[in-house]
């Protein structure tokens, strides 16, 4: 059977996994989180690109996925082209939903919440020029939202005051009151959407790309010539971390909800990913 590898710097890509469970409930989905250097949005570009290409190369060699989902906007905007050039496996990336927002807006002013790295990169300017040339795009590089999302996944509700401050970084800009559509430019923010809808201005449409990423992955899987891949390892799906979280017990309930209930997470050495050491946690 084909299998999917989903990759992110932390738990953000698990929002995509949730959508994949709905569309492809029988398909194994391995998950790799590069927690050793989370958050990606604060890392310099060149060494981060090299790390992502190296890390995923080792993961592909060991897990032999049929398709790789880069469920991270920062990694996608930085390294997707390099990954596709380096490895002969289909990749699905996450990019800021600028075209979608431009199609939905009535005021012509759209917003984007993303990491600071995504906001500053030329990739975003190119998306705006290609898909929203007639729109005003206001973006906010929200440093605190990824950490809030990590805590929310662990069952800790976001601090309303801190969340309101982050949202003010977007809506408090000149002409921010004209924003009627906000795109989510970081997969982590999926876990904050309900709170952002509650705290943010009324009448705003919030766009989460996770369902679209899952649908594209399902289309690629459906296009495989053979339903069974003889090169795919016959092994249980697993969750891998490049640095084991100190609060792993708090991650267990969310991982269980997503079906990762039979095996302990594994620690992947970013420098030597040919081996993975299981960590006994009772998961």
C-alpha cells in the first residue's frame, strides 16, 4: 500500500494529517517533526534549506514514502523547489492562500497571518503579484502564534490577551479594518482558528489551507498506477521527532485522536537518520 510522509517543524502539520484521515482513512501516514530547531520561522534561510533537504533525504531513504507532504509554509516557500530537484518522489507543499483570499474578498483588502520568515520572503510578493494584483495585501509575521498553537494542541487554551495582541498586529495596520478575508500562512495556526474567529473582528472569513493540501495529496495517491507499492515498507505508521519533547505526555491525547496509538514516538537523529531509536513512553 502507498504511504504518506508528512513533515513540519512541530505539530502544525498534524492539522493536515487530520484532513488526510478523513479522505484516506486506510492509508499509513508517518509524521516527522523537526523539533530540534523549532520554530522554523526564526531560522536563517540558507542553513535551514540545507537542513530540510538533508533531513528529508534521510527520511525518504528510510521510510520510502509514496508522497511527501511538506505541511509547513516556511519549509515549502524555502525548500520545495530544492526538494523536488533532489528526490524522485512527489511533494505536496503548503503556500499562503493568496489566490483563494483574492477570490473571496469583497473589499479588495486581504490579510495574511504567517511566520516572520514567510512574510519577508520574495515568494510572498510573487504570489501577490501573480494572484492578487488588484488587492491590498496586509501581512503580519506573528512570532507568538506558533507557540500558542503548540500549547493548544496540548490542551492549554490560548491566552486571549496575547492572541488579541497578535491579531492587532494584522488588523491594527493602516487599512486593517478593511480586511474581510484572512489567510492562514502557517499550518500551526489551524489549531487557533476557533479562538481567532471568536476574538477577531466580526464578519471576517478565515481560510485554512489544510483541507486543500489533503485533497491534493489524495489526488496524487489516486493517480498512482499501482494501488500497492512493493517498495513501501510493511510497518506501522509512526511519529518521529528530531528532539524528543519534554512534555510528551501532554502530546499523547492529540496523537491518539489522530490514530497514533500503537507505537511509541521515535527519535530521529538529524545527522544520521538511517536509524531511529524508539523511546518508551507507553503511547
